[in-house]
C-alpha cells in the first residue's frame, strides 16, 4: 500500500522543493527551457507498471507513441501528459495511464510530443488529432484525457476533431491550461495560495508554445474556442491552482452551449491534485478512471 500524504503537507513540500521555480519568474522559465533543450530527460515508462498489461512503442509522425494494452480491449483513451510544455512525462502519468488501462480494459495511447523550444501548439494539436482518428479506426470508441499542459492540448484537439466531424464520447481534463494569455482577473487572487504555478514564467512558456499563432487562437488557448457541439467534458481542478478560475469560465461556456459538463473542484487542493498521493487525490483519480470507463462502455 502506497503512503497517503496529509493534504496540509503537499503545499509545504512543494514550496520547500521550489516546485514553482520555472514559473515564478521569467528568468526561471527561460533557464528551464535552455536546460531542457540542452539536456533532454528520459521519457520511457517505468520497468514495472501493472501486472498483466503490455507496453508497445512506435513512431507516429515523428513522435514516440506508447500504447498500454490490457489483455482485452474495448476502446481507447489518448492521454496527453502535462509538464508546462517544457517538462517530460513523469512516473505519476505512467502509473495513471496504466491504471486506466487495467481497470477499464482500454488501450491507453500516450504520445511523447515535442516540448518547448522544439514543439508548438499547432503541431501538437494536429498530430494528436491524427492519433485520435487512428485510435478510433483501430480500437473503436476513443476518449481524450490530459493534465495541465496536456489538458490544453487535449481540449484544443477535441475542438479540432469536432470541426472535422468527430465528436468524442468524453474528454477528461485535470487542471487544464485553458487561456495562455493568463488574463483572468481572478488569477492574482488565487496566486498567493498556489505553491506550484505562477504567471511570469507561464507567459514566457506561452510565447514559446504559440509558435506563429495568436495567443487567443483556440489551438493555443482553447478557452476561446466555440465549444458548441463538443462531447461531454469532465474537469478536475483544485482551488489552490491559478488555473482554477479558467476552469470555471469553461464550465460556464460549456453549460451555456449545451455541452454536458462535470466540474470536480477540490477545496484546498493544488494543481493536478488527482496525481498527488493524498486522500483527496486518490478519490479524484478513482472517479476519473470510472468516468473514462463509463464513457468507453456507453
């Protein structure tokens, strides 16, 4: 049994680890971009994930793409990892992807997309959309899911697929980055309580990630896309997260457009809290897995 951390410990630990050093200043973001450009980190899965599953890898449009396969499959989930567009996939992402595969009997497709300074929002959206289309052809019903920066890619991709006539059974977003202009007036009110993210570095990363697109283009900031006609959306967000205010804006837009929308808000929880080993995080992750399983099975 893995240890469960008390909620109060997590913000303190994040501050002690200086988890916000990439985001708290523009220089911090530029330093991280340079570090990751010079010294890429490994991205492969841990040697042991879960018994009874298989992991395959291939190249898709120049990306390494892993597929986690249970003994029997009934659809798929394309999971796009977070990391501020500059950090590689982490063990927590792999363990969540393996859990989804094992407990929902779905193939979980995990793309390793190019990071800043080498990848852009348009490229990520377009290749992710092509990957979802192939997954539908291969496995049938396919959901999208992603956390943080991966949530931005996932929702941008869902919008592009909708425009092409493909409506997904569900898109699940964990603490998604929705507006890369960082312009929500409620962000400064949340900022003092957030031990992880901040606007100065986020703006630098957004400028790098947008490529030749405007910051308000839906491929960059999906909050500015027309959500009408999307399939059901589920969002998990913590109140100690500067991205939380935009999750509420997405909820309002979706409900006004008639899009089925579920918002799960963790009071006092930090960014991507379903990936954090607290009681609230574990409960949220269990619910997330159940949501995806139900969407694939419906």
